C-alpha cells in the first residue's frame, strides 16, 4: 500500500498524518502505538510509530526495516482473522502504520485469567489455523506466533493475528539476521528455528501447535529455567504429555492432531495449514 501524505488542518490537536491522536496504547521495542481517529471516515485506528533515529546497539537500525516489512506483509492480506492495514506514511520525521483498531484482549492475558473451554479452543483455533493458512497462501510467513500476537475481539468470539514484524514474504532471504541467528519467542519456536535454520510455513505450523497446546492444557508445552534450557528441550525432547491436562469436554482425538502438528521433523507435520485446518474442523464439538 503506498504511503499517504495528507494535508491536515493546524488546529492545535496532536496528529499523525490525517489521524487525530486520542491516547497512547502502549510502547515496545519497535516504537509507540496510539489510538487515533480519522474524522473524515469516523474510524478509529491503531497507529504504530517508529523513529528513524533509533539504533540497535552499534549496528545499522533494523527496526525501520522490520517496521516496513510488517506493513508490506499485512498489506498483502485480507482476512477476517488477520489485522487490517489502512495506510502507511511518514509524519514529522517518523514512519507510521495505521491499522485496524482491535477492541479486545490479547490471548496471553486471557490465558492468565482462565482455562479455556473446548468450545472456545475449537473455535479460536479454527480461526487461527485458517487465518495463518491465508497468510501462507500469499507467501507471508509470520515467524513469531505466540499468545501476545493474537487478539481476541468481538466479545471473545474472534481471533485476529497481529504483529507481522518478523514476517518473511515469499522466497525473500533473511535480510534482518545472519544465517544461524534466531528470531522469535523461545517458548513457541520450532526446532528448525532454534537451530537458526531458514524458517517457513511449516515452522509457523509448529509454533501454532505450541499455542494450541497451551490453550488446551493451561500450561506451555515446554518450560525451562532459561532461554537455553527451553530451546534445548524443544530441540531434543518431546513436549509434555497433553492427555492428563485435557478437560472432560475435550475429545481425545485432539491428541492425534497435536502429535502431528508438533512433529520435530517438518516433513512429518501436516502438508500445510489448509490440511491442518481441515483436520481440526473434523474434531468432535
């Protein structure tokens, strides 16, 4: 989506492009996210802003490239289960992405609050599988699937995949890291990701499997005292036995599904997430 340069009135209100800023939503390593409103369309937006002056150590700043990569990745996608992008632009020396404003909770917060019912896991899981399959069909690999990157909206009934900052498009090379380095979140990495190998849609599949495990069990599949310990377990050991954690409402057929999606050998997983989504949909309600 092309960058926008919109003429706006100088009325004293804080703005980013054509958006009037209402409040700050949060800050992270990549920048600041604001709640803004496009008054012409009467539409809220989540506006992610990054300053080009930011450096990462003494290396050239990679944050801006990741920021642009996120915009390119999301702009390719149109799914009810993936956050939508409205526009990108530059405003007073900073780059921004204006995205769909999601009024809901992060899945990470929900998992801390309560144990999900099988009905919730089945429905949200189907949506995540479908949404990520749609991203893969457009050549976009997320590479950082985790609870914090899933927003649950519409009163807890819809999952939205967010934060494509580590996404890779098509067959593009890993321009943000050297081969052998690791991107992602340790608890939800695929074995090949732990080894620093090139990641693909099958790696996303494993990460989503670990997320589904946590939704089913109320615990992560792999735990450790430090990052190294977690990564070694993912690489060398099977996940926890899921069966003792399953609630009375969860069909035992889910165990075969989880065994397949969490195979350490990528070639032994589902062929793709379309196949996984179809298998998930056949599980009893």
